[in-house]
C-alpha cells in the first residue's frame, strides 16, 4: 500500500518550477499523476508508480511517498484530506488505569485523543464524505472500541480534555482563576490544593505564567464531572517537583475514571502510566498506534527504536544511558570563576555560592521554577549585572535563552548564513550537530512559521555553531518530543566532549540532565521571592541534594540504565532514603 503525502506548510509553488510535475515519468506519458491546483499540487495515489523522483526533485522536501503494509489499510481511522495526514488504529482508555501515549511530534497523538474525546468524528479514510458515528460504530462493532464509540456517540459517557497548548487559553477566557474553576464544579478546591495553585485564585488568567496556566488547566479539566479524562502534555512549563505533583493528582483521578495522557518526559511517564501505546510513523504523513505495553517495556522499546511484537523499527539509532561513575575530583582549568553573587529585584533576591565552571565539563542546573536559575545564567552571559560580587572570565560565551522568539524574518538557511556561515560546510559540525538535529529538513522553512520544537532545534544548533569557550543553554528540551530530547542531549554531550569547552545546561527533564551532565548545581528557595544557588557539585552529591529536596529516589533500569522513579514508600524507596542514596549509579 502506497500513500502520497504533501506537507502543506513546506509546499511553496511560488518559489519552485513545479519540478514534481516536470520530472514525473507518468506525467510525461500523459497521465495526470501530479496536477496543479489552486493551493499547490495534487498527487494521484492510484496512478503513482512510486518511483520517488518527485520526492527527490522537490526543492522544499514537501512530498513524502511511503510504502505501508497492506493490512494497515483496514486499520485506517481518519484522513484529513487528499494527500494529507492519516492515522491508523487507536488506543483505548481503560477503567482504573492511566494509559500513556508516547511518540514523536506530528504523528497523531493529539489527533487520537481528539477522536476519543469526541472532538473529531473519524471519517475512516473517506475524507470527501461527511463523517458519521453510525459508520464508525458499525466498523468497530463487536470490539471494545466499538462499545466505547457507541457510548460516546449516544452521550452515555462524558469526556474532559486538557489541551496541549495552554498558552492559547487566555485568548478565550480573561477572568479570574477562581471564577473559572468554580464555574466548572464544586470540587475544584481539592485540585487547587493538590496542584498548589492557591496563590493564583485571585489572579486573572491573562496574568499567569506558563507553569501556573498549565496547573490551572489541569485543575479545570480534573474538576469536570466526566468518565474519561485526557491530558495532553501536562508537564510542559513545570519543574520536576510540580511534574510529580501533577502526576500524583492524575493517578488519583484514574482510581475511579479512565485516564489517557500524552507525555514526553519519560521519568514522569514512567511514574504516571500503567500501560503505554507507542506511536510511530512519519511526521505530517501518517501515524500508527501500537498495541499497549507495560510502561517499563514500552519506554525501553521506545529507547531501542524497535517494537518486537510488530517487527517494526522506527528509529535508526538506539538511545542508551551510560552506566558511568561520576567524577569526584576536578583538575580542569576553570573557565569562569565567580564570587558569592547577589542579584536583587524589587520582590526577588538571588544569592549563589562562590564557584567556578571547569573547562571541558558540562554542569546541569536543577531546581524549582522561579528560584533564580535563569537569572544566574543571564549574569554569566552578561545579559544582566549582579548586585553584589564579581564574575572573573576572559572567555567568549554563546547563550541560548529560555524563551526564544522567531524574530528573524527569513529562511533558516539565511539565518545560519548570517550567523554561522563558516560552520555550515565543516564536516565535524555537520556530523555532530546539524545532521543529528535534522537541520537539512528545516533550511528552507521561514523562521516565523516554525513550530516550538522546530525553533528549539534551530536555536540550539545556532548556539552550538558559534565559536565560544562557554556554552550557556537554558531549557533546551522545551517543546521537544522524547526522542528529540534525547537526541539533543546526545548532541550537547558529544559536542562538549569533542571540543573540550565548558557548558551549563538548565533543564527540568531528569533524563536530559542525567544524560548530559558531569556536575550539578542546585537551586532552592521560595519561588518568586528568594533563591539560593549552591555548587557545582559532583554528579552524585548534586543529584542527591536535588532528589532529596523533591523527596524522590531513583534506580537504574537493568536493560537501558535509564533513571526510574521508585514508587513512594516502596521498599527500595525507603531503603535508599535511609542510606541517603537518592540517586543510584550502580
């Protein structure tokens, strides 16, 4: 079974010569295999012979031609239009369980939960016909999914969906938080307490930070009287402590309801989910939902890039964690030395201990939101000046800020030619940074049109492309899916090892920090009021301090050596806490 997909945001017929049509052998014989339309071009899957010439000739990589197993044709659930994205199979939320969805961005996770929540009526591939629940119920008759759709279509079950993009909520509601939550249900106060958002109740939605908005959205969804709850990326904008609080609240919700979660933080997913469906496919082209697996097996399969039961390899490289003992002594030359630093704002004070950043080491920076991590990095980058203390450095710095904006008006390749032109043809840089981050796929894209994850990759490569002695990178995992996160961590780690420069990485994804760091700097305090920076410490001490502060312990997975959160008050959790070993290397 061959499918032809045209990626609309890549197809730029005003800037091309219709190479797809001009070079198509079938068009040359007189067949209308590819024809011009008002919006671009249309490809006939029936007439196409699958030679792939149009794919190779398209200057903007807008065409995807994919051969799929014939048996998947009967599993087609929804197709958005001709030459458009399609999803095969669906997951099913189960009573009393948290069902996780794990996969790359752009392969149907959000589409799946929009269908299951009733927001989209699946058309079963007949995109020219009006979709109807009767046809869907008939197709899945006699299955658990058929019973679910029948109940959904006849209003016998209610669903609640926490959307992926919570930053769009203020455009639809601008009132106070308490008015929003109390208008949904009387049970909202327990979720306010569980998610620790008491101090936001009198605030207007438009004034909330990303983390506050995320927790309010989760509270609003959880307060609804529903039978099935869907949470799309609930950990975005949250620090690790807040992520675990949210995970505990969602797990509690599953005791009497069906819950489905899309999550890219693998540590949180491991802690939260009971079973997981993997999704694989091609971004913007198609997605396939795997059969459910236990959470440990599912995450290990995802890291390996291979699903045994379906004999499917969906990633070329395996993601593995090093079982490495942390260094305890540092003999590297300090790149940067700083005194005890103080930075005071009107309502916030940050104080950090005296320390240094060694050459050739990567320091992971961890701690709650709003305790000064970004402020500290900005002082090192000379974006802001400390109120007290001096920073001694005679090095060049490359800085990637926490919040990135697509200010550049033009293509990605033009941005790179302006900023890091000399690096584009370097074999070392292409092999270790540009190729792993799939920059070739983004070169012709307009910077303002990039998604959050695409922009993150562009800016990360730009930061690493600047020749510097110290690289300061703030929240590089934001907006990236789990696979992209680990690729980005691998890129940073290997790049720093090869160039033997210094790095400081601020992030909330524990897998990311564990993979990329040699040392740890800890931040603590009262969010928004005062912060305290300590370290950097060796990996064991720094991670022990951090995990003790959030009251969780980790063990290593025997197969992949990845960190796994121990269940609270389990035998191993109690044992490690009694020994003061919150972070296990062995």
